[in-house]
């Protein structure tokens, strides 16, 4: 969380507060006319950092809301962790490495993209909920426009739920693999599921208006 607050601090107006405060501190240290105030330079520096962090936290809450407690994200992480447990139970090194490659793809591509898309879906869902209460920027929009947004929200939810289903299929297949003789046919099905999951995730990019699809394994 803290690093996200720091990242939010790189955007206006928080960054302006930081630069202005640092400018004041620099003036106290290097401008001859302000030499009498030089010993007190830590005070404005402390105030600057405190104000910057406070503004960064405000921007973080407004522009990058936390979704760590979102039930869909929790389900995705639950399935990811199950994949990791099943991979660790595989005895054959070759099988385990190939499954770990799938897990790496989930960690590096699928889950970060899932979180980003989930944030988009929740933002749209929140705007539509506000409109139904007669509040927010969508009040007054035409019925046709609202219907399109509602259909888009439903499509986004379906895409997110679809990925969870495919992750569950992966977990179930690996459970069979870890409790079987680890035959090549079972591993082939695991690879096919991984490829299907990546293809599905790429194909669903349109409903989130992504400019680039998620990379495939």
C-alpha cells in the first residue's frame, strides 16, 4: 500500500507541494539573504514531506482505490495459491517446471491484468449504481447510452468470472496430476488449459477497452 501512496505522490497536485517545499528548503540553505533562517531548515522539510504524503494519500484514495478486499480478487488469489500448492506437490522435475511456467505466467501477466480490469469494472459499476440513486455524472444520460454501459458492465463481469472458472479448471486438473502417475496426457491437458486461459483473457480485452491484449505464454 505504501508504495502506491508514493506513486500517487508523483502526480499533481501532490508533486507541486513537494517541489514547492523543497524549493523553500533549498532557498534557506543556499540563498545568502535567508542565512539567519538556515538552522531551521528541517522544519519546512518536515512540513513539506508531511503535506506531500497527506495529499498523496488523498489522491491514492480518489484515483486508485484499494481493491485488495474485493471478493473477485480474493477468489483469483485463492486459485493462484492453489496452483502453487499443487505445483509443489508434483514429484517429476520436468512436470513441475512446466507447471511453474504456467504459474509464472499467471503471476506476471494474468493477475496484474485481472486487478487492473477489476478496478475498471468496479468503477463502471459504481457509476451506474450512483446513477440509479439519482447521483453522479451519468444522471441525465440518454437511456440508450445507459443501456450500453449496463451491457458493458455485464460483459466485464462475465469476463472476470470466466477467468476464475478457467483458473479453477487449472487447479482441478493439477490436483488430478499431482495425485496420479503424472502421465503425459494429463500434463498435455494442463498445458491446453493454460493456453485456453491465455486465449480467453486476450479475447476478452475488448470489453475493457484495452489498447493491448495480455501477453500469451
